[in-house]
C-alpha cells in the first residue's frame, strides 16, 4: 500500500511539474529565438543556460509556434547542410513582451504568497 | 548512418502524410547535427551501439510522431493514429464486401439498376460504421485521459525500445515508383478487371451497360444494330488469358503490395500481350459489323464506318500508351536489378 501511495504521489508530482514547466518552456524558447537558431543548436543553447528540453518536445513545439505566427523560419545552407532556421516574428516579439510581464507579475505575487 | 535512416522510416509511418517530408527532413538534419556533435566530441565516428543509444534517448518512433500531431478535440493525438488505422481497415473490408456483392449480382444477371443500387448502398453503410468506430474511440480516449493508461504503456515501451530492432530500409521510399502499390488502387483495378472479364464472356447486364455508355440509349434497344466482327472472335481466348493474368497479379499485389518485382514482371507480361492484341485489332477492317435483322440497316450502315474508325484510333492510342507503360516497367526492373542498393536510398 505504501508503495502504491508513493507511486501515485510521484505520478502526481510529475504531472504537476510538467504543467508548471509547459508555459515556462514557451517563454524560454521565444526569448532564445530573439537570436536565430536551428533546432539542435537551439536545444544546446537552452541547455547551456540550464533549460534542458527533450528533442521530441522541442522540435514539434517549434513547428506549433511557427504555425501560430510567433516564429518565422527559413531553410538555409550552413556547413554544407540544409537546416531550418527559426527566429522570433514581429507578432512573437509582441506576445513575448506580454508573457514576460505576466511572468514577472506572477512571480512577485508567488513570492509574497509563499 | 543506416540505423538513423531506419529510425526516420519508422517515424514516417506514424506521421500525417501531408507533413511527412517536411518533418522528416528537419528531424533528420537535427539528428545528424547531434550525431556530428557527438562525433567531434569523441574524435571518431559513432559505433552502432552509441548511435542506438542516441536514438533510444530521442524516443520511440510512435512517441516522437505523436508529438507532431495537432491536438484533436474528439480523439486525442495519442490514440488518433490507432483510430485512423482501424477506420481504414474497417472501411476497406466494407468496401471489399460491397464490391464482391456487386460482382455476384452481375454474375447472376441482375439488371444494371440493381447493381448500381448495390454499389451506392456502400455510402449508406459507411457512415454508421464510421460513426460507431469514432464513438468507441472517443470513449476510449476519455478513459485514457482520465487514467493515462496509454501514456504509461508508451513510457514503458519507450524504455524497452531498441533502435537496432527497427525494420530494414524499404526500397526507394523517396520515389513514388519504389513505394508499395497502394491497396485501394489495386482493389479498383481488380474490380474493373473482373467486370471486364464478365463483359467479355458475355454477362448480359455488363455488356448492356458498356453498350449504353458507348452508344447512348440506342445501346439499350432490344435490337442492337451492331455485333462483334470476326477479328474479336480471333482474340477472344487471348483476351480472357490476359485478363486472368491481370487478375492473378492484382490479387497477389493486394495481399503483398511490397512485392514490386512480381508486380512489374506480371505487368510486362500482360502489357506485352495487350499491345499484340491491340495491334491486331487496330489493323482489322472492322471490329463491329451490322447485326442481322436491324430495323434501319441503311442508316446504321452509314454510321458503322465512323464507329469503327473511332474504335480503330482508340485501339491505336491505347496500344501506344500500353507500350510506354510496358517500357517503364522494364526500365524499373533493370534499374532495381542492377542497383538494388540505390533503391534503398535514404527517405529524407
């Protein structure tokens, strides 16, 4: 019984952690793409700053953000290889500014509460 | 890097068709960049175990592809590939059942209207089937979202996933010529081959339908003004034989759509035979002759040369098109025979 409770708790924690992380990842990706990157380079850049993201999460996320108009992309050759480079769009920059304001406001509120 | 191509091939199977090429091109480039990064770190090429470990970390192909699917409101992206696969299988079986029953009606000598009604009933049967399958999967999806069963199973299979057990590369997945023959295409061809065979051996409703399509309402008249000329009697058995060859090829291709060599050899045989038959027909003086007891023999005698000329040119152009198709299959046979590895080119 104790093991089952532990298992349920760890599952619950994992789900809550993922929920908490989901929104933050979008802010991190949008902010990092103020500078142009292709998928793998972006993942490395985020990891260097302490934000590890699985490839299977990051690559579909980039396509989704692009389809929402928050990112622009273009195929270009680099090191004799064709790569898809992403960059924050005008609309994306506007949304990022709003998201950052919201994040700062929530952060200060949480600090006061916790 | 063959393992990487096999991995991408496995991911492709679960991706929506419209986005396959684009997603795989990008995913392939990202994975290659990751491999190169790792290799420059180690100062040597990755061995198979290291590459397998890297791909395993990237995730099970189903799990990876699922992330690319858009969120669906009725059936979630996790269950959607399974749902779509089941829908296609069920619709295929229902369609096949109706095609068989239509052919049985034709063989029984039922009227054209009854046969057409049986075919149109298919659309009536498809909708409830589609609705039931969707409802069942929607309920399963609700259960899955509540208890996260599939997520646990996927996580488990992701942990057990070994990229080295992925299937070998399929030949020429990049070119449409190297892909397995789509089953729906073969099923349609099989239906028409059997219908043609029944027409040729003089099953009445089919013959009347064909005459109606060729001659309009006059084709449905009790006294049909034309009948087949002697040349058609000469090619009667060769045509039956060629159609049976086509039927055998289509049945085998329906069961094994990946057997391209068999498909091509059989196509070359039936196309060569068809070109010979069509050549004989196009050289004949008249494919149709006046039927005895016609109500207006003089009038139909004036129309007959025009009908025969139209048939002559139709046979001639069909012979050219069949010969071109035959050469195409021979060229592909030689290419695949002399460069079997070239056919297994990377899919992205």
